[in-house]
C-alpha cells in the first residue's frame, strides 16, 4: 500500500470519489488506474495541537496497515478524521475500516449486476 501525497490526487478523490460516512471517520474512495491501493489521511486543523492530530493519523495508519489485506486493490482513498478519533478506542477505528471494505465490495457487486442487466434471484 502506498501513500496519496499530491494535492491534485486528494482533490480528485474528494470531488469524484464515493463517500462513506462511518462512526469515527469519513472515507472517500475512487478506483485508480495505477494498480496499488493508495491512502491519504487528513485531520482538520480545527483539532488543536499537532500532537493530537499526529496521534490520530498514526492510529488510522496502523488500522489501515493491520487490515490492508482486506482493502480492494486499485483504489485511491482519502480518510478524513474527526476529533472523535482521538478519544475512540483503536478497535473502533479498525471496525470502521472493515465496515468500509464490506460496503465497498457490496457496492461493486451491485454495480456489476446493473451493468450485466441481471437481477438477484429472490
């Protein structure tokens, strides 16, 4: 997994990506053409103190690293963190990452069904 670093990449994902609002974070995701999954983390400056902001980023990065095998390949993700992440237990952030992965996979399956014109059997 790589980092999303360029401002234009962040902007592209935020403007065109699919938004998933979770309990502690908001994730914007957009398929990329480059192959590996790239992740960018943004913590608002409204969260006072660089120590707090950096702790939130470290916790999110670790949750993503531990669940990297679950993340779909070929995806650009921007994770927006709220102040809530600072007080949330690490397991809550990890759970949000897993929930996002499940929702993303279900969304892709639905898209494939729409494209192929098939309907799920009842």
